[in-house]
C-alpha cells in the first residue's frame, strides 16, 4: 500500500484533550497528512464560536472501500449537545463525492432542485449499493425515471397499501405496535482479545426473545433501510460513530439510549417494522439464520425509487397540480420545522451550559457568603445568637444545595427535550432527499409533452408517469401524516416530561427555602 | 480668587456617560485641573473590574470652607449596588488632610494604632468644629487625653448611664421606642425659583406632627451627631450626596428609603434618640425654634472625646487588661463582619446583574423558541393539533413570564438584603475610628508610669486616667451590645423577608409551569 503525503493548512484552532488521541493545532500551522484526509469544519460552528466549542471532523478515506470517520470532538463537561449541531449536518459521505453540497445547507440545495436531486437518495447510495445500480445500465445514477417508466409493478404480499382516512392518505397500521428494548450492553472480543466491541441486547415485544447486535449491525440495518425505503421514507441516521472513548460508561449509556430511540422510531413505522430486513434484525434465530437473511437483504432489488413499485394507493389518482402543491407544502413545513428545532437546540444548549456552569457557581457563592457571615456572628461573643447563626448556616447550605440542584437538573429534563429535538433534527435532515425525489419526478412528468414530442417516450408512457407520480404523492402524504401524528405525540410527551420535572425542580427549591426561612425569628 | 493649575495623571480608565457631566479618561493621560482636585479610586474596585464598573470620586475642594463632592458614577441599569463598594469606604474628608489614610483600608490604619488615632474622630472634626477645638489651646487636635485628664465631669440630667445586664454593659433603653416616618418628598424652591430642592416630611411617633427637612438638614444633623457622639457611638454616614439627577423620581425614592433607614437606626439608639439635637430635628415647632435650636447645638461643648465625661457606669471599674481585651475583641469582630458583609454585597451585586441581565434573556429565548415551534406546527396543515400548538404557545409565554419574573425579583428581595448589608457596611466603617479612640486611650494609660516619672502627670492623675478608660470601656461595651442586639434583629428580619420572597418566587414559577404542563396531552 503506497503512502500519499499531503500538506494541509489549519484553519481553526483545536485544543486536544489528553488521552483522546487528539492533536492540538493552531491556525495557520501546516500539517503533513498521509493518505487522503479531509478536514472540514461544521458550518454551524459560528454560533458556537463564543462558547469555544470547536468541532472538527476529520474523515480519513483510505484506499479500497474501507472508510473511517474520526470524530474529534472537544469535550464540554456533561453536555452531550456541545456537538449536536455537527452530528447531523454531516451526512455520511464515505466517498467524498459531494463535498460542495455537504458543506452547504442541505435545504438550500434541495430548494433549487439542482441536478443532483435526480440522483434520488444519491448520496446515500454507498458503494454497497453498486449492485442495484449496475443492474440498470441505462441509468448511471438511478433517478425517478427508473420508477416512472418501469414496466412492471410488484404484486402480492410485498404490496404496501395506502388508505385515505379523515386526516388524508395513511399507511396501513398493524393491529399491535411493534416495540423493543435495547439493554444490557456487554463488552465482547474477537481475534483472541485483540479486537473488542460492545454488544447490545435487543428484545422485541413480539417474541420476547433477546437478540444481540453490535453497533455495526445497526449500521448495516440502517444502510439496508436507507437503500430500500429512503426515497419514500426518511430514515434517520444512527447515533454518531465515535472512535475515541468508545468504552466509556457514559458514552455507552448515551449510545444505548439513542439506539433505543432509533429502534423505537423504526418499530413505530408501519412500513419499516413489517419489512423482512427489520424483522430479521429483531428475530433471527441463530448465526446461520442471520447470515442467510443478511445475504438475501443485500440482494434485494426493490431499492431506491423502485420502492414506489410496491405502493398501492386505494384511492383515485391525484392530478399533477395537487401533487405539486402537497410536495411544496411538505417542503416548506419540514424546512420551517428544521429551523424551529435547531433554534430549540441552540437555546437549550446555552441553557444547559448556564445551568451547569455559572449558575451553580453563583448559588454556591451565595451559600458560602451566608455561612461565612454565620461564622463571623458566632465569633461575636454575644449571648443568645445561636438561633440566628444556625439559621444563617442552614440558609447557606440550602443555597449550596440549590447550586447542586441546578447543576443536576438538565440531565433530568432538558436532556430529554434535547434528545427529542435532536432526533427530529436528524429526521428532518432526511426530508430534503426524500422530497427531492418527488420534485424530480414532478419535473419529469411536467416535461411529458416535450418528451413525447421528441419521441423519447410514448404518450402511453406519459400517462403512466402521471399515474405513478400520483402513487408517489400518496406515499409522501402517508409518510407526512405518519410524521405529523408521531410529532404530535412526541412533542406532547416530551413537553409533559420537561414541564413536570421543571415543576418538581422549582417546588423542591421553594420547599427547601421555606424550611430555611422557618429557622429565622424576630420574636 | 486665584486659579491654581495642577497636572494629574490618570491611573484608571473611566468612560463617561452622556448627560452626566462626566469626562472620559484613559490610563496614562494627563489632565490639567484648576483648583485643588483630588482624584482617587475606590480601593475595592478590583472586585468589580470584571464587571467594568469603575467608580471615580472627584472631590473638588474650593477655597474657603465650602466643600463639594462630585460623585461621578457609572450607571448600571437599575442596580443601585453597582457603586456600593465605593459609597462608604470614603469617609467624608472635606479638608483633604488624610489623603494617605483615606486611600487605604481604614481597618489597616486602625490596626496599627498609628499616630492619627490620637486625633480621635479627627477627620470628622470639620471646620465647623473649630469652635470647640479653639477652646482647648493645649491640644492642637483633641485626643483622648482631653477626657482622660479633664478636671470636671458633667452632672445632672445630661448623664448617660450604663447598666450591667445579663449580656453585659448596656445603655439605658427608653420605655417606648422612638420611631419616625420619612415620606412625601416635595420639590421646593428658593430665590425666585433659581434654586430648587427636595423637602421630606418626617413624622415622629411621639408628637405625630410632621416636620419638613431638606437633605442638607439631615447632613447638618449628621455632623452634629458625629461631633457629639462619634467617639463613643459609630454614626453611620447619610446616603450619598449626588449632584446629577437629583430630581429623578427613582433617585428621590431611593434616597428617601435610605434616609428612612438612617433615621430608624438613630431613633432606635437610646443615647442618640434622647439627645437634644435629635429631638430638635424631629420636633421643632417653627422656623424660629429650629434656628435657635441649631445655634445652641452648634455651641455644644460636649463633643469629641468629651462625650465620655457624661457617661456614668453603674458598675465597678474594670482593670486595664480587661479593657484592652474587650477592645481587641470588638476590633477583630467588626473587621471580620466588615469582610463578611462586603462578600455578601459583592456576591449579591453579581447575582443582581445575572438576574436582570442574562437570565431573563435566556428564558425569553426559550419562550420564543417554543412559540416559534408552535407557529411552525400550526402551519403543518395536519388536522387536530390545535391542542399541542396552544399548549406550546402557552408554555412559551410562561417562559417569557418567568423571564420577566427573574428580572423583577431582585427589587423584591435582594434589594432589602443589599440595603441591610450596605447599612451595616456603613456602620462598620465607623468602628475603626471609634475603636481607635479607645486604643489611643489605652496606650495613654499604659504610659502612665512613664508620664509620672517624667513629671508630666501626677500619680493622682494616673489613677483618674485608669478610672476614665474603664468608663470608656463600659461605653464601648454598651455600644457593642446595642450593635449586636440590633444586628441579630436586623439579620433575622432581612433573611426572613428575603427567603419569604424567594419562596414565593419559586412557588409562582412552579405554579405557572404546572398550569402550562396541564395543557399537554398524550391521550
């Protein structure tokens, strides 16, 4: 393996943390890097510059297919959101083919209906996806035409129906909802202990029989789901891969919590939860079963835009204008919600920092000041002031307790609000691609007359395209309605939890202060 | 009148505020000043350097006796404590004779029993006091010798007795406590409206008949009390004189509140409240009565250390060792309490700034973020999410309310804690002088044998001195016990008030959040 040497100039300072395998760099320094190394900066870092939170992603792309992400992050105490804004803005981009796009706001590129939108979930098409692409020699990159002009639709049990309910088109929901518990992370090892990893136990409510999976299995599942459903259903990214500190308890706990959140979201989805690949992941019987299932899933041909061949709306076709209006509406809404969610994350992050930083320090100083005054008073030599000095000491200790309460509170409430919004941020980040596929299809159908005139398609094919874009629209509407109903539930739930904990917090402070108050007397 | 020009080099930067008649200066700049101008910086400014609160006192001493204080203060919003640490560290020093001392910590100079301590309350001896000084040609500045060696003690009704109670020596407390209300500030004018001033109405509980006084009358009373009692009783300074913005409502209200506090403290003092000059101030019948009383008070000869001639302890003489130990104990205690009080003021000042600055801003941003998300949700076009969006909007508004509550809270609780500690800081700042008189007297008595040997005093006089220092000690102990009992009452009261308001504050927040919580539903 030959070594490539490149010089890179450092654009932003980064201070390494001891023991994290990180490198401190100063602005303007030149680094010599071996192999192909991409150094980029989170586009939203500017918001955080005053907080001295600098996040660098160094993606080292080695020869062959193998890809590693080095996620160097500046640790910020217990605040897991110090790197939030970076986590999901960076689509996994192992081939580095879309550097220009990935550095920009994914919403902007989507809004302009740029050529890459024709790639459908192009950037998600990893090298593993080359199988499916190679089977369609007419399309170097699969666009919506693949579906709009395809001859045969899927029949039988693989059909995904769309019904029309009072809220509009909806997926078919299973009678009982699939659920699973991710728990019991265990350290395992391979190659005589040379390689170690964490294995999680996943127990679905259907079989109640636990299966074990490593993070890389989750990642495999994610890739399969993205491949298969990504054009119709936004598949949220998994929690970040992380190279350093992988075995720290805190990290494992957080990753498990997020994998649990991801799994619940997948279980809740009527289409995903019923899919063979998802069922395999949750219920494989043994290693052989798993291996066979894996091979079968990787050979699945109904991927990319071809998923729409399985969708069967039980409703009359929609006209193009309506299809377009719906698509525009979803595009506007998801963009607006993405902004709203990011605002909450930014504000929440700052609140987290204040609650764990300056506020406890201040309440502690207040507490210390009261206690110091109490000590001074004790030294007065004057009789009968024990009541006052005891009360002052207690008041001081109460403020020290309040300091601790402030520092601990975000973990109890803000944490869940942040996790929920972070999950939605991830989910919303998938919409530009999903919506992009639809916009590209709409544009194609609009070109119908021109294509017929140019004899590129027959007028029969033009009619079929209009019908198929209607199918796509039903799928998108069903998905949006699924999203809305989940969103309403999730935000109600997380706000309830947040406010409940906030009420408890302020009530506990009030009770503690009431107790401290009762010690003083002016009798 | 000739003009004196002096060059002064600026030691600390000061940024002027528009309209306040201030001058921006930079470190190292040279200023040419006419007349005698003293520019000094609060020795405790270092604590505030990070807050960018710079306070400069420019005392311009004009020819003749007339003295003006230009108190240039950097305004800091509604926080009246931005200049606290400066207000009382600067003893009024109209003659500018003790520049070296006044720039240093008054406690340090006292601790060293420096020669100036012999001046007794020397720095308080203004030019108005020259009358009394001129009558003792043997002493260029009156020290404790004046009392230690004086021939005759006061007799009759002017006697101030000291009793011994279970807590030790105490003043004689009147049966009913004097009290007064300072209210109804009115703008008055003189010289056909050319000169305007504020007149306050003071109503004592004894006559229930209001009298009117301007600030300068309070100042006159303060000077009289300081003159007469300052060696035995610490007389706290009046609230600051202020040249700019004298007629602003906020300033008048604050000054009135502080004048009220000062008057209550004087009323509560058994010796001061019974004095002729204090009674005159509260109960003069008409202008003529006031003028006559004024003249009489200004002619009072029992001033400075001579106040001790009126004190009559009803207890056996104390030996010098005990006198000295008590004095040392009071010195240590008042110094320690001064530190404790200043710590509370510093911490409280920072807390005030946080509660009125960054905290409300943050809660407002949280509130806005919730409301923005609610607007986005409203635009979804999805049916039946009004419950969520209404709840989110209400939660957002609740956090905006919490923001306002945080900003308003310090005025309701911290304000009184600060006022109380500020009052005590002022009071404690008087102790070094009062204790200094005692230390000087003790030193004098210790020199007794030497003075007898040198034939400077007779051995009879030496005996009288020992007796008189015992009298002084009884007075000091009575005063300390008065101070302790007031202190215990005041701190109990202010802590009760503070904690009560804090409890209300947190309970109100909890109730508001509980209401917001009830709007969310996961049914």
